[in-house]
C-alpha cells in the first residue's frame, strides 16, 4: 500500500464513506448523506479519514461529551442522537469515539492505528481528559453459547482469547472498564454487546482551559 495519510473529513468524502460502511456492516443500516453532513457541521475537528493514493481506506468519528451525563448505560443510537450528533457538547472534556472502520482489504496494515493516533492527538491538542468508546465485540457470537459477554471480554483482556476489535484497542493503550448490553442491537456478531474502554490523556491539565477547536485546525 502507498503511504497512509490521515486528514479531516470533507463533504466530498461522504459517498465513499457510505459505500465503505455498507461493505463493513452489511446488517447495520448505513448513515445517510444528510446525517454525515450534520456530523461534519456539529464537530468537524472530530471527523477523520485515512487515505492512500488508491483512495479512502477508513474513518474515525468522535464527539465531545460530559461523561457524567452518559456514564450509566446508553446505546449507540442514544449517544449519537441517531447520527445527528445533537448531543455533541463543546464544553465536554471527554472525546467519545463514535465510529472507526477500515476497508477490509486494508486491515492489519496500521490504518486503524493511524486513525486512533489522530484521536489521541486531538485529545491532547484540545486538552481533553480522555477518550472513551464502546467497542464492538465481533468475536463474541462464536462463544456466546459457552460464556457471558463479560467473561468473553475478560478472557480477551487476560490473553486467552482474541477479539478483532477489543484486542486491537487494548494494544492501542485503552483500558477495559466493563461490558454494555443492547449497545447496537443490530450488531449480530457482537450479540448487541460492547466493551466500555478508556484512554487517559497523560498531558491533560485540569487547571488549563479547553482549547476551542478553531485553535487547532
Ligand atoms: C478494528 C479496526 C478498525 C482495526 O483497524 P486496522 O487497520 O486493521 O488496525 P491496525 O492495522 O492498525 O491494527 C490491526 C492489527 O494489525 C497489526 N498491524 C499493524 N500494522 C501492521 C503491519 N504494517 N503489518 C502487519 N500487521 C500490522 C497490529 O499489530 C494489529 O494487531 P492486533 O489487532 O493483534 O493488535 C478494523 O479491524 C475494522 O475496521 N473492523 C471492522 C469495523 C469495526 O468493528 N470497527 C470497530 C468499531 S468499535
């Protein structure tokens, strides 16, 4: 693969993003063009794509939230306001990872790592406290008959099982905090479950202001 570049998402990327999303999540309805435009308007600094000379390789999408408002159980639909990003709160000190995906043919080549790095850099640049996400557990359906989702996630953390998403996130420096149910009910591979994960920004300074996004673009 030619060199990977990560940049902010532009409206022109939307048709390719929808095509990629349909390919990656055949059982989950993709976001519409109008929704993706709303997301770009709500928080353009939080939307990234990865590309090479061959074209778009993947994307990462985030909002900021006041975590205390969401720390109890919530679904993906609730926190993303069904994709409108209405709950993006510019005063929030937590970067919440809404989505990340990579073209299946480009996985395992460091694209996901670059997209996660962009998120961590944004967190540092904005002086946010942390990145929180609820990650899919796509390997769980293979073990659902034998164990709970909690035990499955623990076994991944202990290194006894490998999950395509959670194992990657742990290697990316995230800590596992537990399992959420009914996070994406249509996600058959994860049986609707997700793992709650956090990365703490080591450079966070509580006494310093939040950098407004216009300062960092
Ligand atoms: C999860 C996901 C985003 C990871 O993206 P990716 O581009 O495959 O991630 P990377 O290539 O950076 O890392 C993946 C693995 O490849 C390895 N890798 C990274 N660079 C590599 C390279 N140059 N050569 C070989 N292997 C490499 C990494 O060590 C990593 O291994 P690990 O998973 O055992 O930690 C991707 O698999 C995906 O899109 N999945 C489907 C959508 C999804 O479920 N998204 C998550 C929503 S919560």
